[in-house]
C-alpha cells in the first residue's frame, strides 16, 4: 500500500500508517486527512506537531494524559481533555492523530 | 458509523438463526517476517507445510493431554452452540464452539485416529489443505479464550485450548497474526505491549504525580524501578497510556499511599498482559513471564501485585509458578502473586482506608466480570472470590450498584468481544458483533435500574468497550476502572511522611 504525496508514492502499512517515519512531511497529514474527509485546522496541527515532538524525544506517542495536559496548555484548559481531542480526531487521538503525524500505531490493549 | 450492519439489541435476547459464511470475509492481518522472527517463527508459509502441521499437532497432543482429550471426547450434543458471544453476535455457524473445534478436529481425525485414517468420509476427516488453513485462519482467531462454552459442555471441553493450539500450529508454519506477534516482539525489545521506553514511562508517571497533587494537595508517588521496595506492581501498559485505564492506576497509587506501602513499578516488567497465551505458545508465554521474575530479583521486592488485567491474572494466578517460579524469595505471608483487588479488599477489611462514598453518588454502577478472571482464576481464599471481591470493593466505595442478569455475569459472564488477541482494528466488525450479548445485558440494567456506568478489571475490556459501546448507543466513558471508583472516593489522610494530610485534601 502507499499514499501519494507531492508526486511521490510513500509506503504505508495495511492500515495506512507510514512505513518510514522519515518520509513524513506536512502534506502527508493533509493527504491522509483528505482521504478521511477531515479538514485540518490549526488545532489539529497543534496536536500533530506535539505528537511529532514527543515522539522524537521518547520514541513513542504520548500517553493520553500527557497529550491532554500539553494541549490544555497550548489551546486553553477547556480543550485539555480527551472529549475535545475526540472532536478533533473522531477515530481517537491515539490512532488517527498518530497516523496523520506519521507515527506508528500504538499497539497493545488500547 | 460502520461499514457493516450493527446488530439491533434485543430486550429479550434471542438465539439467532444461523447464516452460513456470515463472517467468512473477516480475518486478521497476517504477520510479516519482521514480526514472526523475534518469536522464533518462520516469516512465511514454509515448504512442506502440510507435514509440518501434522508434526506440530502431534507434538502438542503429546505435550498437552487436555488437547487430545478435547479433540477425542466431543459427542456433538450441541450444548455449546448458543454459548459463544461471537456466534450470538454474528450468526455464523462456524462461530459455534463445536464447529470451531471441528475445523481442527477433522484434520486430527484424519491423521491420528483409526476411523479417520481408514474411513475418513464416515467421520468427516479431511487432509490438510490450503483451504483448510485459510478457514483456520479466519475462524480460529475469533475465539477470545473466554471459556464460556466450556462451562456448559458436559465434558468440559475448552474450545480456548483448541484455538490456542491452532494458532501455535499456524505460527509454527509461518502464518501468524500481526496484532499479537508484533506486540510480543515489543515486549522483548522494550518491555511492554505499547513499546513505552523507560524515559517515556518516567515522564508519564511524573505527570500523574503532578496531576494528583494538583487535585488533592497530597504528594502521592508513582515510583519506578525503585530498588528495595517491598511490593512490585505489574500492570498492563495500557494503564500508563489510555483512558479509563489511567484512572485505575491513579487509584492503585492512592491505595498504596494510604496503606503506607513501599512499592514500585518496573520498566523491565512494565507489562502484565501476556500475549504468549493468546497464541498458545508456552515458549513465548514463558519468555514474557520471566521478565517479571528478573525485575523482582533485580529490585529485591518481597511481594508481587498485579493491576487490573484479565488475561494477565489468568497467567499470573494459574501459571506463574511453573512459568517463572520458584518464588521462594518472596514473603510467604502473602499470596504469590496478589491481585490489586485483593490488596485493596484486605486494606478495607483491616480498616486502613477511609472513603467518602458520596463522591460516586452521581454514578449507578454495574460490574462486568472479565472472562479470564471469572473462568480461569480465583481471588482470595474462598471459592468465587473472583466474583465477590471486586464487587465488595465497588460496594465499599459506591452507594449505587446493580448486577446485570445472572446468566450474563459470574461464571456465565460474556466476554467483552475483544479478548485473547482480537482487540485490533482489522477485526472491528467481529468486535462490535461479539459485544452484542454484553451490550444487551448492560442495556437491561440501564433501562430497569438506571445504571450509568459499568466497571471492569481488564485493560482489554476497557479499551474494547470504549470503542464498541458507542455502536450500541452508549457513550465511550460509560466504562470505568474499578480502582477509578476507589480513587474518586478515597479520602487521603496522610502526606508522604505519613502524617495527617493538609486540610484541603480531606475536603475532596
């Protein structure tokens, strides 16, 4: 499988997650979101960028409480909760947002 | 919302008429070579695989007497046919436990029984073929090792053991399941199913310490890799990562705080769940379990306590001694291992915890017995403790509690629909349909008793219900951790030096 971005076909796994994190560029997120009928707002980008920063430091996506706390700081306390994150990413911030950010899918009992 | 038909919940559940091949299109993603090799399995279908299937089957029937007894003793009485949540939810007759077993049994008969060798057609015996293998792959994964069928089988045949054996056979010829095998590889490489490395765990736990102190004014600690601690808590990595799991973890920490326990978690054994069991692999199950032993020795602990994790508790309660024992270095005055519900229950009995139950008055609770806790383990020192202890903990912290109908709880409990290696997005249709019996039972107490929330003590149950309850008109936050209820009601009376807590905390 793959996704076409800027004229290049980037390899993805069965579920559409990027095979190689280094292939990511912002247009990847835009293209993936378009496929799922999501229009990326600035707030979506705050989440995506935070996920990428966190991943770079810790080699894993942030736990939900780490994410909600960080987003609460950036976007205001009323948005620092998983309800808001699910509004942004209906399929779940853990999975959908990770996919757009080019991170591997969180695995396990989640 | 779904690209499949979501079943309608019935007020009085009806056994559905069967629909041939209703789920024939459904099977999990196959593990690629990079997920097979770390577990010691070939990366793709091996040459001469039919022979290898027979060899592995022969090996397993010699290693596990139960496996052969189960294959030999079925009399096709039909008692199990309407007991599997996957049959009840999908109507596919191959999801009847007896039919699931027969997929394997027909090959076993051909090779290992007199009648099957000489009169195969008379006894429905067939040779191994690619079609049979594909059918195994589709129908021997939709079994959540929940053992409900075995409760009703007059011979006690446990379909779960047959499904697990089938997965081991398939893995051994190079046809593994991506979800389970990728995860087991992460445990070997990093220490837990999620792949949370030590620095991420530390960062997450520090964040939780800040959060609890902000909420309560009390410095409740979440220690990691603390040498010389008395208690090692082994909990599913979902407890660090996901909701509502993390609220349970906060509950454990508050209980440990209030009982003055010197406890720790371990980054080496940062996973309670043991997916080796899901794929029926003794070797992998043992390798995962050994990490707990290594951490216990390294940290010098005296006790091991398991967090809320259903299949983990089965492995811990039933197999930990043979997998990773002997545990003669632990304190013999405590059960090895102990469940967090036992720990909290004991503390309640000893009068060590104070609760403000009114904090949970906005909820009316029910309790989902997780299948592997219910039917493959026990708690406490009395039969049925695995049913009474979690309920007594809930009732100690909540004023409003109602059980779901008797035929859906206790040893008759329905699986959440996501257990035993099924909790993956590629099996979402199966998961939603498999949750139907539980959703019906929940709906009955929601309608009749005004139940608002359901508690569980299994990471898989919590994630599964979070995802599938909305398909049936519930909300994702109606599933909670048992220790989340404890956390909300507990009155923190000590600061970290053991003296009385500041006044602001007791206002909580």
